[in-house]
C-alpha cells in the first residue's frame, strides 16, 4: 500500500543558472527530458494514488509539461506565490491531501526506493516522520545522520564533515500531526526547523536502503544523471 505523494518541485537551482536559466531545478534536462519526468515515472511505478506537485511562481513550464495526469495518475498543484521553504511547501501541500500519512519526495534528487517498504517501516516504528537514509562516499555537502541502534535519528552532523556515511535521501513518510503546529502559508525549513530542531521531541526514524542516490543541485551531478538514468523509450 502506498500513499498520496507530495513532490517538492519549486526549487530554483541557483547553482545551475548557467545551464538552466529561469526554470525550476526539477525541469533540468536529462537525455533531453525533464528530470522531473523520471521522478514521476518512478512514483507511478510505485503506485502512488495521487501526486501533488508543490510548485513556485515559475510553475508554468511544469504545469504545461505534466498537466493534470501522469501516465494515468492524477496530479494536482500546491502553489506558493512567495518562498515558503521546504517545510512551508509541505505544510501548504497538505491542504491538498486527505490521509493521515503522506509521502514527500524532493523533485531534484533521484533516490528510487521501495515506498511500500518505507511505509511499512514507518508504521512498524510508529514514527511521526521516517526519512530515507542514503549511503554516500562523502557526506561533505549534506551532513551525516546520527542514528541510534534501533534506527532512531538522534541528530545531524554539520555540513562539511568528510567521509563515507548515511545522509537524508529526501524521501519521507510523514504523519499530518507532525506539522500540526505550523499554519498553512508559514515559511520554514523541513530539514532545519523540524527534523533538526524537533528531533528530540519527535519519533524520527531512518529507513536505510541500498539504492543509488543523486542530487542534481550542481552541474557535475546533473551531468552524472546522464549515466545513471536510462534514455527514455518515449519522451512523455
């Protein structure tokens, strides 16, 4: 069983402006196809019943490309006219969902985990939030996770620490109540203001999985996407 899924697709990709002017980062081309298309294909394959795209004022190219269905799966839009941060974008998008548990996915990272397994783990641990943990060769850009023996997230290392480790892979199962203290339209960071600041008060767990992780936030990794993602059989 899967869940309604919010895709954070409003990021502007300031470090990609040389190759991606005036477009959301999720629309970066890979094999001539927007990166977002690969994310949506994965979510459809995971049988997401509905997809909510959290978009910004530059939503036009996304809406024109995706429309209101993707390979038969309904798509709706949560629009932030002013920047709300990742947490504010999720909180606003919750207004478009109905279930107690939703999934949240970063629209500019590739981490195609088994979402049904993520949700089983989330329910087994009775977590408020479960984040997916990705193993990378160098945690420098991201900050490593600090986990307890049972997989509970105890904290996050500062960005800048080097070496192999586990990082937040940007795919979540979230209980609606975990953000109940925030109002729709409020600007805040999911990572800094919820996961880091509230770690001691939330049941926050990691789902560890061995799956390829890619963040297209810098030009070098956008180029890597050409090797990691398959050339499409069709261009939808």
